[in-house]
C-alpha cells in the first residue's frame, strides 16, 4: 500500500481568501504547502518570498516546502531559515560549486533538503547528490509558470529515478511538480512518484477547494494499492 502525499502549490491559491484556503487545506488532509520562489532570471517570472512565508506560517500546522527557482539560492537561505520552514528545495542546475556547502548549511539548521531537476537535465547529473537529500523533484513542466501541459517524456525519468533509488537503497522521496492532475495522476504514481504538487489544473481548478480535495483523494486512493 503506497501512501501518496499531496502538496498544495500556494501560488495557485486565491490570495484574497488565503486564511480560509489554508484552513481548508489543513482540515481536508493536504500534507504539505509548496511555496514557489523565483528570481525573474533562472525562470522568467516572480512569485512568492520568505516574507510571505513568515506572515502565514503560523496560520497552519502543515509543513512548508520552498521550491527555489533562483540563479543563486544562497542569498535567500538565511531569510528562509529564519522562518520555521521545514524543507528547502533548490534546483540541481543552480548549485554547481556549492552543493555540499548549501546542504550542510540547511542540515545544520535541522531542515530537510530537496533537489529539483529540470525536464531537460539528465538524472546522471544529480548522482552525487542523491545519497544526501530527503527529496528529489522531477519537474514535469519547464519551471516558472502554472497551467502548463505535463511533459509525457518525464514518465520514463520518474521510473529511472525510482530504479536508482531502489538499487542504491536511497531514502529520498520522489516528487513531481507541474501539470499534475487527473490526466497524469495514474501514470506518475505507477512510475514511482510519492509526493504530488497540485496546482492550477487540479487542487485549485475551481473555488470549491473542499470538493476538489475530496475528488482528488478519491481518485488517488484507487491508485495507492
Ligand atoms: C511551476 C511551479 C509549480 C506550479 C504547479 O514552475 O513549480 O509548483 O505551481 O502548478 P500547475 O499544476 O499549474 O502546473
Ligand atoms: Zn514548484
């Protein structure tokens, strides 16, 4: 029996109504709040920030995971670690020459570390980091924007990552981010995804969050066995 975790992509939420959104996500059994942080350079968009995290963090008991889409994640680590955030996920493409220092920095503060991998980046490039991280995120769209189409070729990549994980007894969770919805749930779960980031085309596809969550949970339950 698999236990799939659901992570809510906060940038897709109705910000006019954020207190109620957080309450519903928690009470309806969402597992994680996913916070996209961008620099307008690594990806051509700007989204959320450590200031937003500190202002809403104590409105919910749910753990937060910051997805850093930044050319240089180092400059934001201290402000992020000053919040009570549980997980920090940087991009493999942005940590050349500083990966071990960054991981150490985060681990020393007792937080979890994730690494996200762009669709065109081969898994082999991350081999050195898999034994050290708590989560590996396969980007199933090009990062930076909500509402993009799931890239089918990523299924093979998830399967391959799952094989690497099993063969080496690595402990990391496998997460998928981008275009995850009822069209893609079955294939990503069957190929080994354990955490699903849910955004504009699933969890936040309509205002009725409670109904959306019930629908998603119902579908996912049938794939968990
Ligand atoms: C994309 C972000 C995602 C995004 C997912 O760059 O990392 O977290 O919000 O949302 P959808 O489901 O709209 O692709
Ligand atoms: Zn994300």
